[in-house]
C-alpha cells in the first residue's frame, strides 16, 4: 500500500477502539469502584503486565503523582523483566508463573491493596500467576484484556474485556489493544483520583509545580478563582506551594 492508504486504513481500525471501550463501561465502573474503596482504606493500586501492557501500566502509575499530588507509592506499575524491560524487551520474562507474585511481595502487598493485571491476549503467565496468588491471599484483583473469556478474565474478580478485533499488523497488540488499554487506564486512575478529592471542579489543584508551564497554570487557576492580579496569584502560589493550599489560605484570609 501507499503511505496514505496505510495511514487511512490504520485510522479506520483505530476508530473502533473507543466504541469497544464504551461496551466495557459497566465492567470498568465495577472495577473502578472497588479501586476507590481499597484506596480509601489506605490501600494501593498495582498494575502488572508484560511488554506493551506493562509499559502502559508504568506510564499511568508514573503520571499520578505529578498530576494529582499523590505519593509515589500509591499507584505502582510492575513489568515482567523489571525496569530493564521498560526500554528493552527481556526474553521469556513473561513466561514465569511465579515471578509476578514475587515482584508484588517485594512491596509487602496486603488485603488492603488492589492488583490489576494487564494483558491484551489474556494468556500471559506472569500476570495470571500473580492474580491467582493474590486471590489465594484474599487480595482483590482486576484485569484489562482484549479477548473474551480468557484465562486472565477467569482469574480476576473484576475483569474488563475490551474486544478490539484483529490488529492491522496481525498480533501487534501495541496498536488497537494498546490504545484500548491506555484509554481504560486513563479512566480508572482519573475517576479514582476525582473520587478521592484530588481534583477541584475539573482542575488539577494538587499537581506538582515541577516546571514553569505548571506554575503558570497554577497562577492562572488562582487568578480565575479569585479575580486577582497575576502578581498576587504568583505570590500566593509561591507562599503556599500548591494551588489547593493557596485556595485554602485565601479563603481563610478573606
């Protein structure tokens, strides 16, 4: 195919992904409610996967602290093969049925936590073995997969199945399946953080002020909230260190 035809056909396939996610919304809702319940009990959220699935879990977990101001150990992403596998494939790492559980045990996982196994095929031993061990230890589990009735779904208390169909390049689950997993992860973490009060309206009031762009965004939030000057908003933010703390201080002062 010519490049234009390739792109058009890939886009045609990609359009199906959010429609497949929509069909899974009831499953995503049940899983997310359980996540919120566990987090409110003081538990943590773990993502566990291999290859693309593992990388997507790590991506979502790593973005929670800067976006919502939560501790680094509240949402944790684990990948078969360890940190090396984030950048480079580790051969046969996903084939161990015991390593996933070993990786979780390094975090002293308990019944308060929640583990989501991510695997497009729903057959990855690293993920399935971990979930089975969680179940035996009364740790609630969920999964995100793109096949119906897979062994992973059978192992999860709260399965999410987003059936996207065959990939444009057969078996390349980094494409539609990866996109579907990313969308679902966005929903789970964002909805959970909103339920935990880490967002005010639709604004990231707990975001880490880690660069000039985010500082400017925080200043703009305060200017909009209180109809104050840029200088006053900047001073307020600098004094209190976060948008939420600045808002609280302004109300207490008024």
